C-alpha cells in the first residue's frame, strides 16, 4: 500500500559563490548538488524589499526599525512592488529550475508518485537564504496535481528534542498582546475569541496604567500555568536579534528578549506547549530560538508586516484551525487569501512555518461523532436567549392569559373576514336585570342585595308562561329574605308552578372549597331536591367547567348541568319529570343520562373529562348573538318581541344580573369581569357579566364546540426540534442573496403557519400556539443564516 505521507529533508548551504543542496529521504537515500549563487537573486531581493518597505511604510508596521528607501510622493509603489515581486519570483524559480538540481527535483517527483502529501523540511544555512520566499518554489507543478507539497522550514541547529504527545484535554491558547502603540488588536481579539467553540483562549499583556514590571510578571506567570498550553500567540512589535534570539515588545519602551523567558518557555513546553505564532515583524531569530528550545512548530513573519496584513492573516489562519486543518494548511489558506485579495501585494510571501523535523503538524482535533452531534444540537447564544425568554413567558400566567386573549381576538377577526360565523340559533335566552329594569321596577338599593325575590318570581312566572323548558337562576337563595317577607313566598310559588309544568328549574349556588361541596339553599324553604336542581356558578371565565374526578351527582357546574338537561330533554323520551317526583331529581337525571346511546351527543358530553388535566376553552371568538339572546328584564316582562318569545320554548332561560354594578355576590363586588378582547370585537361594552360567561360554556356544550388547547410547553418542544432541524439543514457560507431568500422564506412560512393555525382552531377546534413557536423558529433560522454569512 502506498504511503500517505512522503517526507524529504533539504539542506541548502551558501559557500562563497556556490550553494550546496543536500536531499535526504526514506531509508538513507541522499542526493547532493552544487549550484552557482546568482548575484542577480540578491539584487532582486533587495529591490523587492525596498519597494515592499516603501509601500507599507507606516506607523502601523509591527517593527521598530525600518530600513529601505525614502518614499517619493510621485512614485507608484504599488506598481513598483508588484513588478519587483514578479522579477524576484522569476529569478528565484529560474535558479531552482537549473539543470544541476534536476536529479533532486526528479527524486522528489518519483518518490512522491504514490504519496498523497509531500513534506519538504527545508534548512537554510544562512539568514540570507532564509529570507528568500521558498514557499513560492514552483516545485508542485512537477508533481501530480492531486499531491499536496508542504515546504516547511527547519532551523540549522536544534538543541532539544520535541514533545509531540497530543493532550487529552481541550486545546488551550495563551494570547500575549504586547505594545499596542500605533496598532489595533481588536480584530485579533475577536478572531481568537471565535475559537471558543473548539479551544479555550486566555489573554494577557499590556494595559494602560499597569507597570512594566507587573506586565512582565503577569506574562511569565501565564506562560508557566500548571494547566499547560497548546498554542502561544503573540501580537505586537518584535525585532530580530541573533544574540538574544529576537525580542518582543510587551509595553511602550519595554521589550523582552526570548533568551530572558527561555526557561519559562521550556517549562511550558514540558506542560504541553507545542505551537508558537508570532504575528509580528522580522521573526527569523525568534523561530530559530523557539525550535531550539524544543517547540514543535513556530509561525513567524520573515519581514516587517503592516498591522492590517497581520490581522487579515490571523483571521484567515484561525478559520482554518477552527475547521480542523493542520497548521500548515491553515497558514497556506491565509496566504492564499492575501494573494487573491490583491489589496496587500507581496504580503503572501511573508509568513513561514518553522517546524521541528520530528514533530507532527499540529491541528485542533475534531470532536467525536457524538461530540460533533451534541455540539450541533446545542443552542447558539441567540437560540439560548430565545428559549429562555419563551420558556419564562410560557410559565407566567399573566403573560399566558394575555397571549390567549390576543389570540382569540385574532380568531374573532379571522372569523369575520372569512365569514365563518356559526348560523345556528342561540340556545340560551339571557334575561338580565339591568339598570333600566331596576328603575322600571322601582327597586331600592336595599332590595338589590339580596335581590328582590318577588321580582325574581315575576321573571320565573313569565318564563313559565313562555313555555321555557329549563329555567336557571343565577342568584343565591341561601337565606330567608327578611326585608321583603313576601319575597320567598312569591318565589316559591313561581318555582312550584314551573315545576308543576315539568319545567326543569336550576338554582345557582357556589362551591364551598373547604367543605368540598355546594352550599345548601334549602334554608329559604324554596328549594326541593326531589323536584328542582342546583349547581355551582363560581366557574372559570376562560375554560369550560366539566366534572373532573367527582360524580356530577354530588357537585356540578351550572353551565354543564344546563347543557346536559337541555340535551336530555331533546334526546331522551322517558326523562324523569320534576312534578310529583319522589327521589332526588339530579341523581335520577344522571342515572337516565348514563343509559343514553353510547355514540349520542348526550353520551359524549356527559362522559366528557379533561384531557391530561386540560379543560376545553371558552371560545369568545364566536359573536355573543350566536351564544345567547340577551333580553333585558323589563323587556322580558313587557312587550317581548314575537321572535324572541317564540324562541324561548327551545332555549335555556338564564336569569342573571346585568351591567348594573350594584348587583353581585356582595355589595361592592359586581358580578362582572373585564370583557375578553375577542368578545369586544363584536360588542361595544367594557365588562362581561356573570350571566354572559355562564352562557358561553352552555352554548359550547350544547353545540359540541369544545376547543382544546395544545399545551404551550409541548408546542415549544416541537418548535425547538423542528427549528433545530431547519437550522441544521441550512448550508454554511450562504451568500448575502441566499441569506435574504432564506429569511424571507422563513417569514412567509411563519405567516402561512399563522393562517393554518387560525383555520385549525375553527375547523378542528384545537388551539395551537403561534407567537412563541414562531419566535423560536425565526430565532433559530436567523442564528443559522447569521453564522452562515459570517
């Protein structure tokens, strides 16, 4: 099997007017060659360097001393630099194509025939040779196109072995940010922080107000951190110095020779430090010194480098590391960006990788399949913030009620716009004692609480005359009425007359939570459980009260009892009659209902129970006129409209308090709540009376309009899964136009989803959350496209 990697070692020495080339590889194979060193190569390099320094001459160069020519205002240094660059590369590659090097080139070509990657460790015997752009050697054109040719530099003298074990921990990077005078490290900071997903990054270095002694102390302490480092990064000014191995500027007017921190670096190397990246000027001596200390790989800039170029290089280089490219591939990617961008001529020739010949090229190891999957599934910061806000809002009752109220308002508008309003007759006749009725009846305030029962008797009597099948009284009759002695007698007579006509009469009471039962109403001497019914009225205004676990024979919501009684009279022929009944009427009624056919509407409603503890929703999006026929008490007792009077025989008559705030459970506590927004869409009133909100559940049960709500938490979970799948399917590196199309499509999809859930509510009677799931979906898509566009 052919090897994946073919490694060559090429040593080039400059002796007087000759260059000696020595190539070694494999199992002791070796080739040598002698080649004249052209004077024109040195001159072309000097011309190029002068043009390079003049073009980039600036306070933002990351070096202290800049030699070279003086910038002439009228000189086009960009054109001069590109010309000198082309001339340098032409002379350099022509020299390396000399016939004397044919055997060396052929040996590399032949030996690398089957290898996928070719590594050439190049060692130059002098600084003069090191300055040439060996990375631009056009050797790769003589090797098959599918081969990768890495030209990696190695110092001439290496005094220490290399520690090349890959740490099992997450890679760690120490970033030393030096003297920022004339420079700007914001891009470097941002680029390094972008590696947080694959590595840990810590910063140390110069800050205004800190003494140079403290800065040096902090840097030394950071380098020898017991946790160890994998990469050491430096940004700032630096210079060559053969005696000290180069020096780095860590603060204004403060430099540290590499030799001074050599012992600290050796400790760091023993603790795992392998790679050093010096994004600064003139780093040849720095590279030699660090490789000699035992560093496995060092990236330096061979020439002074402009601040903008250094930043552009680093950003592209770190993107390669983040994608798990090895250090050479990352450097090559950054060099290609500088080359093709064209803004910074010749800058691609400056970076070089020095490597210990025994080292394996560093790369940030990719996570395992499970780690990668987990990483992709974990929410981004935008997603996390959206989830936190959505889940918080989901569990807050005031917010949940507001969202529900707003949603039903949209449902009402959608019904109206699409003309999907039910056309059935209202099953409830709501007789309300309003202010005008109180005035007409000349009732004083003392006769309003408790309500004048003689007046109630007149309403009951009128309902009996109109052949109402069911009469329900939403007033508490829990004690004798002393201030109007004849009141109880009048009401008792009216109720008994109704019962004698086999009209089902339902008294309203309240549920006593402490005693787990309904309050007794027999003290007034009016109620008889054998011929009359009672049920509690203190129900929720948002959900339909239905029996939970208890038997409705013991406790029953009044809307539920009114609806079942109404349905039973229509569907059961031999229904127990109130007149002359000898047993408890409610017990008999439910016994008979239990015997109704299994699939009948009555059977379905009678066996209705909460689904996972969720009660059906009161649907205020239906206009009140389809729920009840509102009849003021004074009109009910007077000249009632023929249509209304004829409909009474098929309706449940509910006698209740109207909009007068003096009526209620107790003085000062009117039987009213704030009107739902959906209902206010249809009517111009500010409050919802007790009778109105009892009528809505009664209608829903009779018409089988039972809306169940999909829990928000379930919808949020579904939205998270769907949104994450959508985010993962969005391709990386989207163009700006593609990003805009994805966002526009997502917004359209959310709008369509909103229309669909509005229609599902009407057609299938299921309320599905829209706002929070849509917010999650858009946040995930925005996060994915933002990441793709980055």
